[in-house]
């Protein structure tokens, strides 16, 4: 289906801007910050301004700033972690431009943690051969960056935010983008623009177990696909090795709470349920091996021992140190009844990051004219088959800025055109239970398209998802939950089809049959 709702541009209200940005995480905000001040920008977000995965990022920002480090060492680590599936030119741009963008954050007043001499502190994480991850507020890096960027963008006169305004579809005609169809208080309206930027983040919430916010339903990729945008690498869904295994916390926050890789960077070790370390059996970098290796190792240990989780042990550090270095992790674990200075932390791998997405060049352009993408929903080729830890925030900065610079030139000679468009298909009005369908999608993805995949499960998943797709796609949308379910099943199908097509294991796509 080209559009998921019937509409007629002559009959719905419209607004006119120069640039529409969908999403208010790091990518959306950083694009807005670099668009020329004479262009009027609308930032549309599905829920509120802070409901995004940027704000949840803990570990930090990977960037070669130390004397013992260099962009070329960061380049090699990124390729090694990515199973060399990365686009080397994209990685080169990324490692070389990360520094200037980090300095820009500092200029904006975003504070990174420093030692008593005023030098930036840095830590290690999986797959990094140097301690190059800078952080803010201990483990509140994402929240502090988001707060700083939001403050900067809110002070711009040319930007208008629309909260609780989900975008339903991208409007295109003959391979060219004209704006978006959005929804406010259950009625549709059009925002015409000279350029549209998709910065909608990832897909974690199509899995039952994830570190992502509940709104991470990958709407951007689903609607991009509907308008003919090329999508790639969707089989590479990254599982974070260490999410807190606590039903109490999962129920309270609606997601698994992340235990940052930086905890291992500061010396924590993984132990199985017999209390034995095990990473030495899987990789020479042991507990700081690349993320795909660690997730699989944990999965393997859990299967061998028939257990629900393994443990992360940082009890050799003092309570004082842990409380200061990891204030959020310390606090949430206490809420779960775990004093991390005395108790081992029960952890489990869960869905965390979408490596694939809308295929872009190095300036955020897609194959659809005037449609751009950046951040987690975009794929410029930096991450390969397995993203190096803490590369996502700086990758968003580098390519969002490039996207903005490209838009500034690209739309100079374009006027916003109020293109007449409509879509009308018969709706299927049978009642369905949207909540149970959503849970079914999440269960299929978790159980059949997880860390280890096999052909039989993937075919089962594809057939089940296709049945769900047929059931929901022609139904009237009515509210944001229904839009999300339609997008979730569309993206789940993209992941499964890509996973079927890649018969050999590579990075975080691991085939056992
Ligand atoms: C972490 O805090 O574990 C790193 C976050 C990430 O890169 O996903």
C-alpha cells in the first residue's frame, strides 16, 4: 500500500515550511541547528520532545581526542568491529569529522566529565583498542547532550516544534518529495516543504525485549519504504549484551534498563551462574570484545546453563566510586534491590540498535529527491555488520551536519509546491485487537529473529508477519498506536526478508541454519 490512510490534499488543512524534520533526537536537533536561519523549519515529534533514545544513551561519545589515539586507529577499530562490511569512505569521513562536532557540543555548553586538571576523562568499551569514549554526568551522556541541543534549537527563531504529532506518510510524486501527511488529535493535515529529513531513530520496540523507548517503532523506515526509498542492511539488528534483568524495572519503565559497556570499560567482568568468568573462551579482548561477540557468548552460556541471565561483577570497586561514576546505573540497580558495590548485576542481551535503514550518500540524500535521512534510521555505511560501541552519537553528529549543509544548497532554488495529491482505497472495517497484534509481532521477532537465526524460524516469522500485515494494512488508522503497529509489521518484514536473504553469518546477523 502506497499510503496507510486515505486522504485528499484539497480537503485537509495544510501548513507550509521550508524544511520538515521528523524526530527530535540528536540527529533531528543537530540538523535543525545547521540549517540556514532564513529557512523555516518544522520539527514534528510523535510524542514529547524528550521521548527518544538519545536521552537514554549512557556510555558516551567515541572520538579520538587523546595523544595515544588517532582517527586512523579509530577507523581500524570501527572496521574490525563491523566485520569489514563498513563502507571505508564513510568511516573515514566519520572518524575525521567526529572531533570538530564534539568540540561544537562543548562550545554549546554541553559539559563532559573532566579530571582535576581540566582534561576530558575517557573510558574504554567493547572493541575499542584505546580509551576514547568521553562521557557526561557519569552515565547520563545522552540526556545531557539532548538537553544542550534542545536548548540551543529552542532558542532559534526559525524553528517550530510540533509535539504529539505523528507523521503518517511522506508525500511524493514521481520520485520527488513534497512534504508529509501528519496527524494531530486524530485528524490529518499536510505539511508541505522543500525538503524532508527523516530522523526517527531505531526499531528496538518491535522486539519484546529492548533497551529502547516504547516509541521506537521505526516509523521513518516504514514510511520511507512506502514512498520508494531504498532500505538496506536491515538484518543487522544489534543486541546490547548487558541489559538489567529485572522484571520490576522493566514493568516500571516499559523497557530493559541498560547497563553501559562503560561498566566493563571500568573493569567489570561477566560471570555465568556458577560465578565463573567465561569471555576468555570467546575472544582475546575478553569482556571488552566487540558487542556481537559478547552478546553471542552470553547467549551461549545461558543456553548451556539453562539460565535466564548471566552476571556482571564490578564489586571490586568502592561504593563511593560507583555512585559517582555511574549514578543512574547505581540508582536503578538499587531500585531493583541490587547494591552493585556488593552484588553482581543480573544481565541479559536485548535488542538495542538498528544498523540498517534508509540508504543515504555521505550527505544524507536518499534516492527520493528532497528526502533526506540521518541518525539511527539512516545507513551511510559507517557501522558495517556490527556497530562499534558509542559510535552512534558521533555518527549522528557528523552526518546530520552534512545533511543540513547539503539541504542548505539543495533547496535554494526550489519553492515549496502545494502539490495536489490523494489516495483512496477501500478500508477493511473488521475489528482487530491492536494490542495483541503488537505483542505478537514483538514475540515473533524476539523468538525467531534474535541473536541466533535459522532458516526454518525465519520462514515461519515471515509467513506469520505477512498474515499480520494483510490483516492490518487496510484498516483505518484512527490513532498513533494503530499507525505504529502498521509500521512495526512492515519493518519486521524488512528485517526478516533481509535475514533470509543473507544465508551466511556476518557481524550481528548470526545464522545457525
Ligand atoms: C553503552 O553505554 O553501552 C554504549 C551505548 C551504545 O553505544 O549503544
